[in-house]
C-alpha cells in the first residue's frame, strides 16, 4: 500500500504465536515502512483447561485502545 502524499509504500504483515498444543496465543499486525517496523494491532487469546476460548484481548496501538471480550461456554450433561 502506498501513501499518496509521500509516495512511500507500507507492507502489512500478520504473524501468529501458538501454544504447545497448537492454539493461537497471539496474533499481530505489523506495518513495515522502509526500515521502520511498527505493531499496529495485537490480539491475545486465553483458553480454559478444555481448550475453549475464554478471553480475547485486542490492542489497537495506533488509537491506544484495548478491547477485551470474554467468552462464556456452558456444558450441558444429559442423563
């Protein structure tokens, strides 16, 4: 993507980190502009002992905002 005013191009790169069982722990969006690399957005994930997603935290570095979502699951046992 190129900035129309400066003509400089910016490349966006997504990267992922995984835990020992392959669940996504962190997702980052980086912007590379020449020799400068900045993280513009970062999302972290937390799971319970049954590997269910229980919390997602999104940090928007450009705006300085943090959004947190909690996921609640119910287990229904039929007898």
